[in-house]
């Protein structure tokens, strides 16, 4: 990474994949985009674990009424469904033979036991847990705390201006919507994330990449982003 202040941003995510943490660790400021809309079938409220039958989704059910006109700050978890118990059971069943299960599972139980009905707030609190677990010290800011109401490329550009960032670290999909000329005019360099996914020991046969963070956490003692801050 070149010199200067680097900003990255992403919407909330449940049990994010390794690249999410790489994006945070390589930035000076990470903006938690809790003012964007909920997207159905996205990674906001679900992610995958590895089982003997392959990947399995763990999904937080949400109340979808009005979600097309509301933000993640207004999206509610549907606690009428026993999703917490289901997720605990699935993790216990599929990771009880993992090297770090005895150490990690009680923490996971405590994390899921925290009562929270707001999806963004739940993801925020869990993200703080993961960053502490992996000793990632990047400054976190919630977009809901900022007086910025622009969207898409303009939102990212305004965030960079707000924090006087000289660089923006974007996910690969940023190529589809970022107006690069606007950033160039503002003197802000865009870097598109390239994350070489590590191959690490897993249970259940051949390696499966792109699992949620639980898979790494249960199997590996090291931080998934060691040495990635530049």
C-alpha cells in the first residue's frame, strides 16, 4: 500500500469471510455502512460453514416488511424463529472435532446469547468481537453517525473527503459502480482489493474457500490478516 491515509467501507455482514477482515486490517479507517438498504440473498444476514456434505448456510431471519424503503439501521431480526439455537447446533455438530472447538465454542455461545433485535446492531457488536479476537485495531466508524446521505460512488467519495483519505480500498465489485474520474479529480487513489485466499486445515475433506469466519476461527490459531497491513 502506498503512503497516505487509507479508507475502506462495507455493509454489515454476519460471520464475514476472510477478505472482509483483510479489507479492514489494511485500512486506517473502516466505515460500517449501516445506512444502506438491506439486500435479500446477500451476505448481510447469512454466511456459510463447512459440513460433511459441503457448505451450509447459517441465516439470520429478518422482518422484510418495508425493507425496500428502509435502511439496515431499521431492519429487524425475526426472533420468533429459533435461529440462534439452530446456528449453535449446526456449529457444534460440524466443528466439535476442530482443533480450537473447546476454546472457541463457549465464546460463540456467549456471542449468540447477546439479545439484539436490530440486524445492523447485531452485526456491529459481533464485528467488534471478531476484531478484538484477531487483534485488528483499525478505527471503526458507523455511517449512521455521519451527516452524509449520498449514495453509491458519491457516498464513497464523500466518506473519503470526510476523513481526508488519500486512498480508497475497494472490493472488486467497486469497478461496477465507482466513478473513477471523480476520485481522480479529488486526488484520491482507488485500489481494488486483491485477496489471495489462504489454504488452511479444514475438517471434512477437500478444502473449500470462501467460508464464513467461523471456519477459520475453529481451525486456526493465527490471525487471518497477519502481516496484511501495509
